[in-house]
C-alpha cells in the first residue's frame, strides 16, 4: 500500500469519525419527544377521557391494555367502539388472534414503534390503560430475565396441572412475597415464569426483573394516574359489569371458546373471562349465574385495588381525581403540562 493510499484512507476515516461525532452531539442536544401516559384503575373512565383529550390536542391513542390486542375480546375489555376509533386513530387493538401469545416484550417494541410513527405525523402519542407491568416496561425498558428452559417450564406446568395453581402460588409467596402481591393465584403464566426465574437465578423476581437495563432516553413521558374515590369507583365497576352482561358478554365468551381462547393461558384467565368460562362450563343454574355475576364483580373490584397498589409505587405518575375535577379542567391541566417548556 502506498503512502498516498494510507493518507487517503486516513482522511476518509477521519471524515466519517467527525461526521459520526457531529451526529452524536446533535442527538444529545435534540429535545426528547413527549408522550402522554394515562393510567388508572378499571372503570375510571380512561377511554372516554382519552378520546376527548386526543380530539383536543391532536392525539392518537395507543392501548396499554394487555387484552384489547385480541380480536373478539370486545365487550369484556371495554374496547373502544368502531365509532370512537373512526374519530381518533387507535393502535395496538385487534392485532392478535385469541390463540396467539402477546407479552410485555412484544408490547414494548410495538408501542415504541407506534410512538415513532405518530410523532412523524406531528401528532401526540397518548397511552391509555391500566396494565402497570406494561406501562412500567414502556418507560423503563422490558424486564431482563433468563431465557426459558423448556425442561424446567414443562416440569412446572406438569406440577401445576397435578397440584393446582394455588399450590404453586403459595410457594411463590414464600420465595418472593413482593412479586406475588402484584399478581393473583389465577395468573398461571406469571406464577410459572416467576418460579422459573427464581430457580434459574436463585434471586427474587422483584429484585431481578428490572435490573441490568439501560433506561430508554428517547421519549419524555408525561404520566398521569386517573382515578376516582373507591366508593364511587366500585359503584361504576358494578354498573359496568351489568352493562357488559346486557351487551352480550357471555355470548362473546361462548364464541371465543369455540375459537380456542382456552389454549391461551393469559386471555382465558383475564378478569371476567375466567369467571364466564367457569359459568359456561357449569350446569348454568340460576344459582350458578348469581355466583358468576358476584365473582365477576368481585374480581373486577380486586383488580382495581391491585392497580392502586401498583401505581402508588410509580413515582413518575401524578394522580388526578376525576370526581374532583371537571373533564375540561383535567384536560386543560394535562395539555398545559404537555406544552410547557
């Protein structure tokens, strides 16, 4: 190689290096694009509030509901209507068949891709949902745990089949009470995954699952927890359960059973769906029906309690009482925060 060739190569290399450094410096000083996150317990009225906010601020809604991704799970998830979706674009709704898996890592990457597309249209991404696990992952990155080991997973699934989920849930409570408090004895997938992580690493899920991650820096999340006092909220929850039944919730579940919902351990264990499946597989007496309705409402109230508990540990969220503030005032508060420089 001649000296001229060496000099030319060095010049080109230096040019690339300087350009890369300029690009890096430019990105460091580029302001993060803002994203609004609206969380809150089930039955609060997040969807209708988000629709009004989106119309006011030029937003597009991204669902952070782990079950609204499934086609056919409409009534039981309080999925936004077709009319609402025509008024404002909605994302991550009806993107999976009920037999397909959808997990927190899928949500993380698909949700962030939605943000990029919405920002490219100069619109405002507005996340709406009550899944604390999904929203925490969105903000801080997906959980880092060891890859699944098929033999261990199969052994845990067999043990659950033989002994029942409650037996394994009790073991999980002994090994990691903090993580166990965020799920229920019916969250079969999460129980198995929790025990799998503990077995493989020797560490608690609550200590491991959010470690070894670099917090994504490309978005500025403006997070709000929309809520109502519990007495008011529980009344709304019970009324909504009754409305779902009037809207054909049981007929919806019958159709989903035929489509294979029971093969999806997450979807079949969702609030309301698990209770409905149990009723539809019973003798369907009047007593069975009354028991189903009460368990449906109780499970919904318990889920709301767990959502309050989860978001009390999330310091980025500001709490906003929708019973205390008129919707117009609440929308103005969130808009002013979003636009503040």
